[in-house]
C-alpha cells in the first residue's frame, strides 16, 4: 500500500449523479442535502491517500479487479478505479436502486 498522494478525477457523470441525489434530498431538507454533498466531497477527497483500502466491486460482467467501491451512509456507492497516481470516480449510485446498467 502506498502512502503517496493520488490525484482525484471525478467524471461529469459522477458529478451529475451526486447532484441528482442531493436534489432529491433537498426536496425533504436543504440542510440534509448540503450535509450529503459535504460528506461526499470529504470521503472522495480522502481517496487521495490509500485508495486501495476499499474492496473491489467484483461482478461476473466486469473486468476483474478494475473498479473499487466506497460505501457511504450504507446506501450510496462511489465506484472508482485507480490508474497509476490517479483515482477516477466514475459513478455514484444509490444501492437501493438497480444500478446493473453500469455493467
């Protein structure tokens, strides 16, 4: 495991997904939506160091050991991959919904 700093690159798709989750929450509570966004930013930023600490997202239709998953608040999954010194955040999904489309 490396302790060097990685560069975090969040895809436009992942930003849009996070925004959609936050907008849904904002319908109930703007404060909850702001806390949600802050939590995600902090958790994703923490991937700068030791992004390997999270398990692989293994599925028979995915290349083995390509994507890792970071579970937040027991229901949201940040799906990312590590390439050299970069961490690419590709998706942010709600585990309560069908996200098999990414496969």
